[in-house]
């Protein structure tokens, strides 16, 4: 099942951090020195806004959903916006010093075509860097107790860093490295319930409506029985994987 980001766009930012987030500082470091950079799947512009203020470069933000891009425009996220979906990158060869994304690789499918496209639009020596979710976070997520297909859905689309690294190397990237960042543990409480009620993860749009409603009802019941919180704890994790494009 595909996710309709035009429908999600107006609620997307409600339960997401504004400003900095996991791996943003490392991403800005990876992009330092770039004069022209491309963001793939820029969404409502949260990463765009941070990077356009952190890195002194011309930034092109590509996004397939008009609804998501409209939210970005409304908050003046920065960047020059272009409509488009990876792995198609409607730009000339060697036209960027850096190409990055955050939480988009899971929508692009098999990653070889994407990394080959990144290599094509990067000048030799350019950098590609992507923020994504490590499989350990999905496998250990406490929401697995409420939504039986949660892990299966996400483990099939969020690839481990080792697989991404192999695809990057095949596409001609070298010096591949990755780092995981973690937030402090958070209890699954009423505030977290509100995030699930707003379907803050696209995973909820990919499970059956019946599974979503049943899991939500059980989660709500546990929160109420616990006086506003449950015994479950989540430790959010993200991984930044980056590599350099070398001359053939
Ligand atoms: C989870 S959101 C992430 C948005 C933003 N990067 C962020 O971190 O908030 C995924 C975004 O990827 C976009 N997307 C989906 N398929 C894509 C594709 N094939 N190429 C580029 N972007 C895509 C969606 O429209 C959506 O805006």
C-alpha cells in the first residue's frame, strides 16, 4: 500500500520536532563546504529549514507531494522547490556538491537506482548523506505490542546500514560510514497516544484499518488504566549514513 502524503500534509508537523532533531548536526557537518546541495523528499521542509540555516549553500529541495511542499512554503523553510520523485533526479550530471535526504529511503524501494542517480548528479568528491531508521529501533519498538504487523511493515522498507552501504559502494561511493543517535527514554503516555491517534508514522497508513483501530483501542485502554501512562518505554533512534563520490 502506498502512502498519500497529500492527505497527511496538514497533520504531518503536529507531532514532529521543529528545529533540530536526531542526526541534524551530523548531517550539517557532512554537508559543510558544499556550494550547491539537493534534498530529496523534502516534505514539509523541516530538514530543509535547518540545513538552509546551517550550511551556506544554494539548496534545491525536491518533493513529489504538492501538499507537503505547500506546508513548507507556508513556513518559509528556505530552498528552491522542485516537484519530483526519486530515483528520477531531473538535474544535470555533476550539478551538486551534496545530495541528502531524511526519512525518505523507505519510500524509494531498492536503493541502487537512487544511489546511482545521486552519483550522477554529484561532482566527483561530492557527498551523499541520508537519515533513516535503524532496524533495531523498529524491532524493539513497544508499539509492536499493540500493532502485530508494525515491525513486519517497517523492517521490509527500512534497510539496514550494511545493505545501504553495499548499494552505495556499487554505485561508486567510497568512505561509507554511519552513526546512530538516540533520544532519552520516553514513557508511552497520553502525549504519545495523541501522536498515534494522529497517525504520525506512515506505518499506520500501511496496516489494515482494523488492525490500527484495535491496537489504538488497546493502547488507549492501557494509558487510561495507568492513569495517563503505560509501563512501556521508547528510545527513539536514527542513523545517518554518508559516503563520498569518487571519480570512475
Ligand atoms: C517521512 S516523509 C519525510 C519528509 C522530510 N524529509 C522530513 O524529514 O520531515 C517522506 C517524504 O518523502 C516523500 N517521498 C515519497 N516518495 C518519494 C520519492 N520516490 N522520491 C522523493 N520523495 C519521496 C514524501 O512525499 C514525503 O514528503
